């Protein structure tokens, strides 16, 4: 069993070095290779990675192809049975790669494995998610209804911010910052590669949906935790724009899942009213305080 760890770098040299070093330090119980894709960084010469880590396979792109395309370039160079897409702004604190690989090896119903993620300060990230539906959006707005349910039922029903990441569970999709799947599944996707529709944000959800359509589930591992710095490659002034990009991509995914019919338009009315209200609040708080809520 071998895992091909694909890391895409764009102007995050030191973070990427920290990520690579952590993989090498903690990955002990599974064979692995590291494939680093540099997405036309201008920060420094990407050959510096080879000087620091000679064993890494370096793919140098002349253009910034985005997250999905960059990962596909890396996968083309892979030789492992399993692919792990690992964000450059993550680092390991234990042998998470072996734990995830063994989970896949022992359950052929699972198509994707994700891991529990926290910020460097220990704050929990919501890395196990449900596909959005009108019901989910309404329950999120009228969340007092959920208080009538026991915690575990509420968590399984909603996941995301309603889930403390305190038990292993199947989910609709998992965060792409740590995203492991069997390489052979690519043979069943269009063009035999991950969908490149999105330049960044939303691709992990789309990939999980495509795997789900093939009959494979996403699985969230609370048994292992990685550190995900998150937004390390962007400055605060850009984050609000990213929120708008995420909203746009969510609507595109809904169109793929449900088509552009009555359900789609009903969903849009609920989802956009909720998200633009939250966006306005975040925008005003940022303008007056200089702080952006996670």
C-alpha cells in the first residue's frame, strides 16, 4: 500500500516546507511519496524545494492553474494506490496519513477520507459537511428547532458547525485540505481526472458528489487531527471577496445536483437571503473593527 501525497504551492514557500517536513516526520506506517506542484509562484525559485527536500517530486507549472488543475498535474506523476491531496497550509502532528490509508484499505464503501482539522490556536474547523438542501438551510435559520434533538442526532443530521468532530461518521463531503481517495476511482470520472470546473473553493464538495454518484461515500475521521492554518495565502481584504466566490460556486454545485428547475430557484431564494445577510454583517464588522469573523 502506497500513498501519493500531492501538495500544491503558490507563494507559500515556508508553509509548504513546514507541511512537507511534518509529513516526513510523522508518516511511519505506510509507504508514501510527495509530489509538489508549484503553480507558477513568484515568491522564489521553486527549485529551492528540491534543494531542501531532494526526495520530493517537483512539478513546475508556467501558469497558475488553480487548486484542481494543480492537483491533477500532481496526480499524473503519482505511483501510489491512494492519493492524498494535502493543502500547503497544513501540517501533521501524528501519523494521520497511515490512519486514513488504513481506513480506506479496510472499507470498500468509502471513496474519500477526511480528517479532523483545527486552527493553530486549537479552534475547531468544520470539515465534515452535508450537501446543501432547502431543509438544511431552513433548519440553519430556525436552529432553535434543532435544540429539541439529542446532540448526536442533531450532529448527524446537520454536521458542519453543529458537529463537534468528536466521532467518526459518514458525511456528504469533507474538506479538501486533507482529502484521500483510491486512485482507481479516477478511471470512472469524466476524462479520468478530478473536475476542474472551479479555480478554487467548492471543488472538494463537487468531487465528493461525483464519487457519491458512483456509489462511494465520504468518511470523516475524528480519530486523527491535523493543523490547518486556513486563509494563509490570502490577506483579510480578500476574504470577503472569497465569500462571494464560495456563494457563486455553491449555486453552481446545486445546479449540477438538482438542475435549474423549481427546486433550484426555491433554494436560491432561501440560501441567498441567508448568506447575503451574513455577508453584510461580516462586511460591516470588518469595516468598523478591522476584524473578520471566521
